[in-house]
C-alpha cells in the first residue's frame, strides 16, 4: 500500500505549485517576482531568492542521495549549503531554477517506486550523525520547504 508515500508526494507537489491553505506556493511566489531581483538580499542578514532556491536544491539532492544509497554526504557546514550571490550569479537564475525543478521531479519519481514500508526503513544521516527512518527525512523535507516558503514571502515583500 502507498497511502502515506502518495500523501507525501501530494504535499511536495502542492507546496511547489498547488493551492495550499497557507496561501501561496513556490510557483506563485516565484512567478510574482522579476528575475533580475532574485540575487538581491533586500536587507542585511536576509538571503536572496536565489540563495534560498539553491539551498533547497542542495538538501533535496541530499535526500535523493540518502534514498538511493542509505547515506548522505553533506552537512550544515558545507560551503554549498549557502552559496553566495556572487557564485550563484555565475551559474545564472535559469540554471538554478532548472536544477531546483529537476530535483523535485527526481525526488517524486524516486518516491513513486517506494511503498509505505519504506518510510520505516533507515538511513545514516551525515548531518545529524545518526540512524534515522526515512519518515524523518521526508517529513523534514516538507517542513524545510514550508519554512523557506515563508522566508520567500518576506523577501519578496521587501523587494516589492
């Protein structure tokens, strides 16, 4: 049975492009801003849109790696966790956004191959330095996406 896995996939999809109870999805937020503003940090100590999207992609790719291999490779302290706007500008917004979208598609495709029992299987979490159930990872990914969606709302408000 895949009831729980399907629910996680549905939540990932809704947060990205659906109509969610909390208001705006990533798609609606990102579509509301001009691309030339994505590298701007509107106030000191607030990330740019590009920084947040890059950060989310890193951790989504880390989740994919954990699902595929049972172990991650990154920690909160790694340089890629928060790339600077200068480095991100070199990469370009189109590529940053494409990598973000592709990581979501890859994660969902991977989850479609799993059943609900998978959620109780374990992996080694490099960042938390311990063995955890995949349920912890996937719920964490949802929480992480929602947390940063709120940050995007604040950043966009300042940019406008």
